[in-house]
C-alpha cells in the first residue's frame, strides 16, 4: 500500500522554515551572481578604460572573460529566481 497516502500534513511552522531556507539560499546565489558580474564583468572593463598602462592580457581576452562572467551571472540569477518560484 502507498505510504504517502497516510503521511501527516506538514505543520505551518515546518512550511515557514522551509520557505525561509529557500529564500536564504536564493539570496545567497543571487549575491554570488552579483559579485561575479561586478568583479569579472565590470572591473576588467573599467580597468582598461581608466588606466593609461597597456593591459597585460589582450583586450579581446578580457572582453571574452567579461562576457562569460555576464552569462554566468545571469544563469545564477535565473537559478535563484527559479528557487523562489517554488514558493508560489
């Protein structure tokens, strides 16, 4: 016989705790996404624009790294958004 038919309904407190843990995880993942965007995506571009020295890494490589960081950041942000969608 299927045991899931006889499982007790979770209490309101248990559901609230699970929701808060989900929100905490989503916030953490979103903070990582923001950090990757800022450090890997924006900082190299501003370093190129605002320094007079020639960069040690070729500019196309820096732009490529920035694009990868933007895509990674967007993917993590979308994952965090997906975690929060479970709460609805």
